[in-house]
C-alpha cells in the first residue's frame, strides 16, 4: 500500500465517525489538573483509556508517579521496530483546565461533545485530548497501510499536569533520558495561525512572571486630611510600571528587550498574517514595538504585560490614601533574552529611576524558557514539504509559538530537534467556556499527520543522515 492509502485510512476514520467516538470517550473523563483532589481521575485517564489505546498499536507502556509527589502522573510508551531506524518522541497532555459547566452556553457541557455544524464543543477537544488523539490515529493509519509496521521507532510521553505548569516534567526527562532518547520530537499543541492554514512551529516564547510591591505604612489615612501630604503607593507603582513599558506597550528597559530578529526568522514571519479568525479580537496596530509587523511583535519580539494591579479596595473604594499596592507583570520573551538576570536588572532600573521603595521579586510560578529550533534545520524543510504534499497548501512556519510550552524539557534536557504541528485554531476558546475544535480542520489534521508519519519511515533516514553529517 502507499502514502495515499495511509492518508485515506486516516480520513476515513474521521468520515465513519470513529475519531469522534474516541474523542467523546476522552472528553467524558474530567481531568482538571488545576482542581484539588484530582489525582485518581488524572491517573485513570492514563491507565483506563490511554494505555489500552496505545497497547492496541503495539506500544509497551508504564506509569510513572510525578517526582514532586503532589501532581498527576506520566505515561511513557515505546514501540521499537529496528536499531537503524529513526526514532520519534511524541508528546501530549491529557489534563485540562477546569470545566466550569455553569459558564458554558445553554445546551453545551464541558464533559460532553456537542456537534453544531463544523464545531465540536467540549473541554479538551482543542487542548489537548483532540490533538494527541489525532496523532495516535495517524500512527494507526500508517500501520494499517504498511502491513502492521510504522517504518520507524516511536516513543510517547503523556503528562497530566501541563495546565498546572508541567510540574515534574523536566525531572522525568532527566531521570528517563535513556528511555526518552530519540532523533526528534513531533508534538501537537497550541493553535495554527488560522483554521485554514496548516502550521509548524519550532519552539515557544518563554514566560517570566514577577511582582512589584510597595508597602509604605500601616493602614489607610483620610484622603481629605492627608491627601497631598502622603506618598500614594498606587501612584508610585503606576509610575514605576510606566518606567518599564511606555503608554503604547513598547519596552523601555534594555535588559527586557530581545536581540535583533535573525534574518531567517524575519523571512519566515514575513509570510504570516496574524488574526482574522471569527471571534478573534481586533489587533491594535499602534501597540507594541514600533516598526515591527504584527507577526514580528508576537512571534519574534518580547512583550511586557501587566497581568494584575491592586491598591486599596477596588470593589469598595474608601476616601483614604491606601497603604500599599501590588502588581504582577509578565515578560513573554524569545531566545536570546537573559531571563535569569531579569530581577537584578529591574531592581537596578527602579533604583536608578527613583523607585527604591518598590520591591521586585519573582512570582511563584514556573518559568517557561524560550526555545527555537533553527529554521534552517533539515527536519524543518522535510516537515513543510510533507504537509504541503498532503494538503496542497503552503504551511505556515512559526519560528516559535507566541505562547509558552514546556518545549525546553525536550530541546534542552533531551537535546532533541522539536517540530510542533498544531491541530487547533486561535478562536477555539481553549481555557474558556465553549472550548471547541473544528471538524474539517481535524479531518485535515488526521491526513497530514498520516502523511508526515509515512514520510518519516520513507525519507526520515536520509534526513537524519544529512543532519548528522552537517
């Protein structure tokens, strides 16, 4: 049988309702990693649903407890076909954000798939159950077309805590380095640039959250009797933030800015249009770094965002000068940013600009590191050509996702080239009520992934040899 047969098998699985039935089973299993007391449900997704599914594909699997002792476990699985064949590591996550069923539109429920036209509603349809199930179905299609073989070795790691910051993932990669050793990572998460355009991204922006805090005195004081005499912490903090980022969102501190956009990255971004999907917000053309395109601002540059700001009681303001103020900020950053020295750099900047009374400290959240496979890597050209052949479309190439993923666990700890092929779209409402995926996009994803895995068995060895020789 042929490449065409593999793709036809994958799309027939969609057309005959098999993929929808599998996804319905997955979505019906609540796996809210951000809610307390969820370890049994998170474990059951792996032991009762996923492990039997990959066993049918000839994988041997094992469950690993989270090294931190408090979050969901991991599933590692392997199917080995030959010593001289390429080995791919496939990643996904089975946990979701909270369901919040009361917030969903009437007639919808987070733990039940509802099909309305092209939209399939349900928590996890887009993030990430639908995406890793597409990839498993594509593997199955290739095996059927190749007489029970993949033509390469495959390994799988599924975590159950990505929505809580992937606790334990990096330690698992360190502990299980030999078991997870591979020639490349192929994974699916995040959105395409648009529903209609297949996309490949090579890493992600990092994320570093920090807090600015000012405590000036005990208690508030009457704003009529003391206003104009006492330093107002809200005013001070607002001006401290304004010294970091200007009124149009451009970063003013050199240490928070990235290096120049590399020519290869700039060339890839020139081909992209950002936004335009239904329900997507309108882009503010005059926001962010001047002189950059929208694609360069979100994929090639850093962004400093104020996530929260509080002084006094916003729900019940008093006629008093408040005693304190606090803000949480986030730097989304690209490769080349010295994120490890951000706190000292911000401290020095605030001191130099007259704000020694403002404390700066890292927030209690995981730092996502910025990663980016060079666009010139042979695997990139290979993936783009495969997807173009399968879909008849020119895929978009993102040097890195605008958001953050735990890609550094694979690129830095395991040392793998990383290819991400997302099967969602920007307006899917992930993390929000009414999360959904699109039927036609899912069908296309099944076909293009079957083509990609077929090609890994056909031309993957040559790409691997060329990469090793470079």
